[in-house]
C-alpha cells in the first residue's frame, strides 16, 4: 500500500508531510479496491468527530477491533464539526490519534455534511461510506446502553 501512496503523491505533487495521513477518500478507496486481499478483508466503519480524542473513543476503537476482528475505517469531520463549529484540534492530529489507537483508515467527511446538523452529518457519512463501496458494517458508540431506546 505504501508503494501506491508514493505513486499517487508523485502524480499529484502532494506535500510529503501531509500525504502520510491525508488522501481524498476516492484515492483511499481505489487503493483498497486494488489490493488482492479485499476479497477476504472485511471492513467496519465508525462515524466520528474525535473532537477531542479521549479514552471513550480509544475504548470504542479497541472494542470494535476486538469484537469484529476486521479492519476499522473511520469517517471523520475535518476542520469544521457539526453545526458549524471549529474543531479543537486540527484534522491531522485527530487522524494520528485514530490511526495510533486502532483505526486502519481515516476518511474525511466532506465539509457540506460535516458542518451541518446531526441528521445531515450522519446522512453524508453513510452516503460517503456507501460511495466508497468498501464498507461491510457500520458500528457506533453510545452513552446509552439500552439498544431499544436507540431504535426508536
């Protein structure tokens, strides 16, 4: 995968420091689709902001990774978060936290969705994940442990 990222960086003349963490989601999806292991690889996605990244987020990533035994992709807001706020930490720092704590792939949610209401945030995230065509399952965390309340 590093070879493919290096080739993309040469073609696009991307700043090397940022290219280690940030590619647009179509490039990342293309890389995964081209790998031969994709046929057997299962990918679970999390929709998140990680603003700021804390122990609950770390627990969620570890739990999803251990229970599913799959690769974990995170779709995350960039500089702007829900309802138009500005993120406490920059997107590269939050991406590093996610990657260092169990995420295998971080995709940036497009700005028109990331700075909108919770419903549009979720709709945009699910639509982007569907557009990638690589996600098998979506997982989520909740402060409420009662699944029946979450279904209503």
